[in-house]
C-alpha cells in the first residue's frame, strides 16, 4: 500500500477529518422557485447529493451552514440526517464558514482537519478527496484546481484590456482542505475589507501556503438554471445486469423453463418451482439496479416460497426496476442443457417472457446450447442458465 493511501485510511479510521458544507446562500442566479441547495437533483436534492458524497470521503462529523430558520427545509432535503448538525449562516460566506468552524471547535473531540465544501458542487470524486488529504501531510491547506484552457484577457467594462497568461491561472474548486487549527485561527484573524473569495484566501492572508491539487470537472458549480439540466449526479440512462443460475435434475416428469412447462423424464430440484431461466433473468434485473439477488428478496429458508411459481420473483424484480425509473430495454437468455430440447419451445418461451416483462417479443432472445456432454450439464445432472438485460431510464 502506498504511504499516501495508508495515511488517508488512518485519518478516516481516526475520525479526525470533519466537513463543513456551506448552504446558506439564496442561489438567486439559478432562477429557481427554491434556494438551489434544496432543489431536486438526480435522485435527491443538490444538498442531499453533496452530503452523501462528503460522507463517502470522510468519517468525521459533518456540519451544514444554512440560512437562518431553514433547518426544517434542510433536513427534508437530505433525508436521513441523525449524524448531521446545522448552524445558521452569517451575512457573508466568510462569516458562515467562521460559524461552522466555531461549532466544530466546541465539539468534545476537536477535529484535526476539515473539508469546507460548497453545496452548489454536489459531486465529490473520491480521488480528489484523497489528493487533498495527502497534501495536508506537508502543508496546512490544499485546494483542487483545474487548468484554464481558453485565452484570457483583462476587461475594462465591455472593452478588451491586456492579455492574461492562462499558464499562470487556475480554476479553483471545492472542497478546500485545511488543518483545522490553522484555518480556525486564520478566520478569527481575518481583517479583509470585504468578504473572502474563498477559505484559501483567508489562510493565505494569515501567512500560510496553500497547495494546489488536481481537481475534477465533476466538481462543476451549479450556478444558473440551465446547469440543473446537466447530468451531474443523475441516474444513468442505461444500466446492464447479468444473472446465472443452476438447478439439479432429479426424477420427475417435467421442468419449468421461462415460465413454460416442458415434459421431460426429470424435474428440476429447488425450493420454488426451480425455473432456472427465470431465476437467472431475475438476478440480472436485480443486479442491474444494484439491489442484491434473488436469495436476498426470496430466501429459500422462508417456507412461503416453497413450490412458488418463479414468475412471482421475476415480476417483483421488474416492479423494483420500475420504482427506480427503469424499464426493460432487451434481454438475452441462454439455457445450457443436453435435454430437453429447447428449440420446439423457444417461441412459446419468448412469448411468455414478453408477457411477464410487459415488453414486445422482439426484445426477448432465448437461446440454448450444450456443453458437448462435458461437465454436470453434459452428464444430464442439471440445467444452467445465464441472462443479460439492458434497463432503460424512463423517469
């Protein structure tokens, strides 16, 4: 393990890095009906997304600086918030951050480091957080930056002035990371004639250097109404999943495959009807929306599923996908066995799957193959199935 990674894990394990999210602004430039930090964004709100990403980056306490008397709205915006504290902001950003720092300083366990983040930058890539924490080993402050790629000029109103060297300029992002005592002392000593542009300027005026680390385009700030149509934090338009299942063959007179009863001199053994094809397809859908597998939702230890028809499992998975805003785009199912022959039943299987999935039959593929008499399927000991699905965002 690299030294930086070990240091980062130690800081997280010790709970020494706290977080402040500044969410006290009105966001008037966004032209929304609500302050932009409380606006819907992806599957949550702008503030909710910022909290979730910061939680993933640090293990210490998180404090949100909010407009006075807006705690109810802020709590509603982030949902589960038992471990989050709220502090009313000040008239300026610098005063709001100072209020957050003083609240952290009053905790029984004073943090050694702090991330100060804007709610208007709801994403936080993990590698940026790691670079910031690593930089604090050697310097009291660190900020993420991006290079300037456009030509730059000074402006005098609407008149072009002298050119500026873009090589000397950087675009500054948040979160900005600091050794806690250093940034607290710097804010307490701040003598600026106007509000500090950011916390790095406060630390720099106190005589400290600030390291620059590589930022990320995903830290883009939401400022104008059109920014909220950008895909930051939004659910992906497509999701894929795969499933695989196996069931043993035992003496019997039929098997269930794809919801179709097929006469055979053996049957599939399982807690339910053991429809191996539907089980693989169910797992593929559950996998695509990342909510476990069939055993999590229908445990074989539960007697209510004894002998149950497997289409119950499949339609439940489809409903869960719909609840998350996804519909079946297409599915591809392969049944692996020596017998029974799948070909004579393939169209009936496709039709049944189309019915269960509520899709057109043209997006359903059912194939069969053998293993050339190799392995347990080749010896006729069982049947296997594998499935692939594509889910398409609908909402």
